[in-house]
C-alpha cells in the first residue's frame, strides 16, 4: 500500500471515530503476563470490543496475542488492530547480558545483532513493540536502573542507540538510517523500538529511584540528550519520557523538551508513550490538581499514548469540557498512533507476528550467540599469579557461594519470557567444561539474610579443593527498577563468608577466583585486594554458566572493558572520568597539598577507571603518530598507534581515543571519548591501529549551547582506559 493510501486509511478512520474510540487509541492497558508497575487493569476484553483500549503491554505468547487481536480486528466496530508491547531489554526467551554488561563489549555490531535476535524471537510470539533501548547515561551506581543502560559515557550511548534501533527495527542492506529504517517495520520479524527514558533519568537525586533531577542545561545537552538524538536519527518509532521531573518540570508534561526539542528541533514525528501511570502521577508531582489537568498537561506536551493511568480515556472528556485542551490535539495524537500501526503492517496483516514459526536450528544459533556475547562481556578486573586460565589438569575444584548454583539469578532484571530452567548456572557450566574435574559445591550463605548455617561445610571445601571459584554478589532484582541501594557492598552475610573463604584459602596456599554478579559496580575493595582474580560477571543471561566457564578454562580470553567507573568508596559517588578540572584540580603528585580537589580520608582516584579490563594477553602500546598536527574544520585526523601482544595467549584489546580541549570558551572535561577500536592479536603479534576522527568531533555546545568548533590546541590521548597515566599523548592545532 502506498503512503497516500495509508494516509487515506488513517484519515478515513479518524473521520469515523467517536471520542471514546479516539481516546481508546491513546490508551495502553496492561495484561498480566508480566508485572511492571504498581497498578493493574481489568475488564480489558470488553474495552477492546468497544474500541476503548487500542494498545496493550505485558502480553506475549502467539495464541494469547491472537486472541486479543481477534477482539479488535473482528469484533470491534472499526476493526483497528491492537499494538502489543513488552519490555524486551536484553532478550526475550533467550537472554543476552544485561545492558550495562553489553556496553562493556564496546561493539556496536554485537549490540545490533542481539537486538535483532531478540526482535525475531519476540515477534514470533506476537509482540510488535519493545520498550527499549534504554539510553539513560548514568554515573551513580546507587541507582538500580543503571543495569539497563549504556553506562556513563554519551558516545557509548549514541552508538548503542543507533545499533539497537537498527537491530530491533531493521535497516536496509546498505545500513541506511532514518525513515527508510522505520518504513521497514512491516516485516513480521521486526519490532518498533521505544527509546527511553527521555531524559536525564540516570541523574536522579542521590541515586534514588523516581526522585527529582536538577541539572545544568549544559549537562543535559552534553551528556543526556545525544543518545536520544541518535535514536531519532536512526528512525526510532517511539520515545518514552522519564518518570522524573527535570528542574521542577515533569518530563511527561515538559512542553519545551517534548514539543520543543524533540519534535521541533529534531523533527521527531513518531509516537510518544508515557511511562507506567506517569500521567496520573502528575498530580503527585504537584503540577496538576486532578486527573483532568494531568491529562491536559500531557497531551499539550505531546504525549500520544497514556500507559496505565487511564487519564486520557477517563479525564480528557472532562478536560475538553473545561476548555483545557481542544479536539485537534486529540486528533493529532490519534494520527500518530494509527500511522505507527500502519508502519508495523498491523492493518494488512494483524496476525503476522505470531504467525511464523522458527526455522530449525534458529534457537540453537541464538543460544550460541548469547554464549559468545556473554563471554566477551565479562570483565577481568584483577588477575594475580597467573591463576587463570584454570589448569586443564585440575583434579578438584571448589565452587562456593550463593550464586554458584543459581540459574534463576543469571537472568538479571527484565527477563521478559525467559524461563529460569533454561538458564545455565556457573556450577552447570563448569561441570560441562571440566568433565574430568571433581567439583565440590557449597552455597555457604544465602544472597540475603543472616543465615550462616552453611559456613562450616563451605570452608571444609577449601581443605580438599586445589582452587576455589567463589560466586558472590547481588540478587537479580537488587538492581533494575525500584532497586536503589545506599550501601554497595555484598548483601547479607556474604562479605563475612567471602572473607572467611579468602582467609582459609590463603592459609592453605590455594587460589581464589571471585566471580562477582551485579547490576552495578559494587564497592568491594577488600575483595579486590583479597582474591587472586576478580571477574565482573554482571548478569550474563541464558548462557551465563557456559560463558563464565569458557573464560575460566581459557577457551575465551576475557575482553570486556568497564563502561562505568568503579568507586573504591560510596563517598566518591557519583564518580565518572569526564570531569572538568576546576581551578584547583586533584594533585596526585603532591599528596600533602590540602588545597586541591581531594578527600581527606580516601584517594580521589577510582578503584577501576572507565575502560578498565584485563585479558590473558599482555598488550603494549607504542609509537603514537598523529596526522596532520595542524588541521582545518573540513579536515580529518588520522591517529596511528602500534599495539603488541607480548603475552602467551591470543587476546583482544580495546584501544580508546580521548581528547582534551586545552583552552575553550567553556571549560571542557579533562578527557572526552571520541573513538575506539577492538583488535585481536596472537602471542607475539603487533599491528598498527588506525583511528579516524573528523575535525567536527572536536566541537562542543558553546556558551549558547549551540555547536561550536573553536580553533586552538587539543590533546589527543590513546590507551586502554581513562587513566591518564596509561595514555599516550600528542597535540594538534585546529585553525580557523
């Protein structure tokens, strides 16, 4: 069907609709297949028949979706199909690593591939829309939803946004972004993506979920908006405003940010979907006195679909009577919703998603991908005495801790339709990888609570085993939505248990490899110092145990790099690498200098910097070459560096390129990430790594927040992480 025919159908339906039917298209109600908010809906079937509900969330399964869709397209007056959405953040039935873990890949191709496979799997089950990608840049790990996103850096957020939108929605063979990608949504193995949470949700006060956000406009524009601009440029179908208020204005009612910046400046003409009950919560925010005022505020701001507050269908009629809004705004929103349903092919093929069965071998290939990605997302934080990989001749291995045999925890938060019995635990993965090794398992303590009855049995394992794999960390639901934490050490009795294991093993001269599960960087300096190796496993997904075993036995060299700075003390939070110097910057060369930016009681440096991660290789960077050293605004910069693997194992390294604008009209961060490359080398192999950078990448939002490219001197810094002491540095000059 041509664009004009689709538009004609939209306008034809709009002309026939009653007010109730229009408001039904602007209403999204929850089914019960998943619980993602504090309120629930009932009587949905009759509402669908009346046309009073046009969109559903938390529904999946081909037969269940078909049953609901049949009510809409066969029994409602206008036969308008339902839009069915679900939170598919890191997989559907097959789970990939959680978002923060995936960010540690620094691999846009893998990000796109996992989204593509999640879309295929969910579409097979009738889902048409995913509330993803989650693009909130976050720098405070107390906030539980840091687990879902790209970490602390805006460039990582930008590239993840593009990759995930392409993966969910599809892109043509040439990789064209923009509207061409959106128009391909009719394919029955694609999902409409919803970029969330617009914007600055990751900066909530004190890391406390749903709290207020108060940031400078500069930080909003430099850190929190770029990923959403990238999503729009990639053709994202929908945007979800955040629950929070930004400097006193709730995002759900933020005219300047929604109609102004998003629709006006960026030209976004897709659908804006409220978060769960957020329109009704405008009353709690204190900007609306009742539901009618709340509904009017959201509609005037440009929110098209009301998720779960029933504000539009119940209160917009009242708002219309009061003159708070006019019908033209309702019609405008309905048009956008109907156009999205057209683009998804729902009018012409309402049962298409859920009507295609998987090809033989498709599930096995998806599981293999999940295993590869999970292994590459693991970050080896510390490694001493060459305790890894585990020797093939290991006869007896102790596998201890509450997360050693906890397949259900491997899913992390937002596990969609994944069954816990289909996830692989660490113990199961090691049994498969080491069939000739005797494995001694003891839980020791639960994840939470004061039960220490298993202490003694677990410590006895240390006496018999040659090495210990200690699996500790958070429960899956200790991160994610509504999961802020003020204390970031191990919960329950785990610290006491782990320290006892470390002490017993040290006394016996036996190595301990700690595997740390979490949805955020934990503050565990004692574990960093005590373990012979520390592996950040995050929540790796369905193939967790196999992926961890692949790394521990050396089938895969660890290559994950932290997409978030790790603090050594909660008093350092929020902590991130891209800080401005200030007038009295930290002075590590003079520790007695009191009058600089420092703490009296802990170092200012983090436990691990952004980009940190070890491998089984030993990489050395040398011979930095930059050309040209004087460039003009239309030029490109070529940065070359020699990378050598002087270790005994093949491994992959990530080479980061940072800049520092030394003198500018606005003080710039001491480091800004502008590019990276991933390189795999055999033992003894060297290669020239080439990084390209256009001069326009040296621009920044000027005093008026408009992009400016100022002449001057720039540092170019290349290395393995955001630790200046480990970076090779050169300088270039940008001329007029």
